[in-house]
């Protein structure tokens, strides 16, 4: 049974532009769990993830990975432990798809042969092996998303931080790539808009609204009629692993 926490967030608060985006938010994710952050636009999901991958400094609270506060991690140890898929992946101008995957492996203690093998495997899994020399800035949105996921797969971190991992992907690769991440058995925290997809992969999930924690539990416990009405303003619930939405609440 999972018990030791890999991700610990205690009383996290973040303001952006003077407005609260995350308000006294706490969460613990055990080692090896796949945890989802769900909520409407502006709920604070991405801001929580930005704090986790050290792109956003908290105004209050503490975040730990594997028992260590984020501020105590060296860059090399961080690169070995954490991989993040973000909504804005930065400029890819002049980089091939293979370059992007290889850049994500900087500071990893690997031989050239080990690095090349990981890159080749990740590109194959992501369906990009034949496109490895294509310029990453010129491919489709889905191919860029697969490139960033391949980068994380090649790094093989202990913690996967995924902001909308299914974004731009066709259905086949949503399933294929999330299946691969789930198969690895590492700790995952991910945001989703597709609630059926979240229910398929998440062991546990948290609903957020207005930057605050609403409820945490299994998909069956979280995606109830009452919670869907309160958080998403729709009539619906999870039934046999599928979200059944009846209507919006106006």
C-alpha cells in the first residue's frame, strides 16, 4: 500500500497581479500515485503546478518533493528527479525534434550510448522516429506536444508534472502516451479538462475552485453529482468510468 508522500504541499498561497490565484492549498501525493488536479478555468491548477516545478515562487506555504523543500534541491538532483510538461514550452526555433528531446537530458549521468538509446526509445514511443530531424518549431501542435512528452519519457524522472498532457493529441496518442507514463509506476500529478480521461488514469484526484481545495479522493468519490454541480455547474456524474453530462446549470 502506498503511504510515503512524494509530493507535499502545505498551505500554499500565490498572488498574481495582486489577486489570489491559489489560496491556502494543501495536498499530499504518495509515491507511485497518479493524481489529477481538476477544476474550471481559473481554478488555480496550473499555478499549483508552476509552484511545483519552481517556475512560480509561493507567497506563503511550503512545497516538498520526496521530503525535501524545493529551495534545497540542487539543479543536477532536480533534473534527475523531476520532469515537467508545461503549457508554454518556450522557443523551439532552430531545434530539431531530436534536439529538444536531448536538451531535456542535460545533467543526467549517462554515457553517450545510454543517452542515444533513451532518445531513440522515446521518439519511437511518441511516433516521432521518422521525424527526428524535422524542425520542432514548424511541426503541428500535436507533434510539438508529442516532442515534449518524448523529452520527459527520455529523462525518465521519478516525478512527472503534466499540465494538460492530452492537449492537441489525437485520441490514439492520448491513450498510448498516458498508458506509457502510467506503466512506469512513478509519481504523477497532472491537470485535465477531459474528466473521462482523468478518471481512466488517476488513482486519486483533487477538485479546485477559486484557488482553493474542494475535495480529494478516488474518481468515484470526487466526480459526483453534487461536486459536478458545485464546481463545474453541470448536471452529471461518473458512471462506469465515463462522465455522463446531462446539462449545464444556468
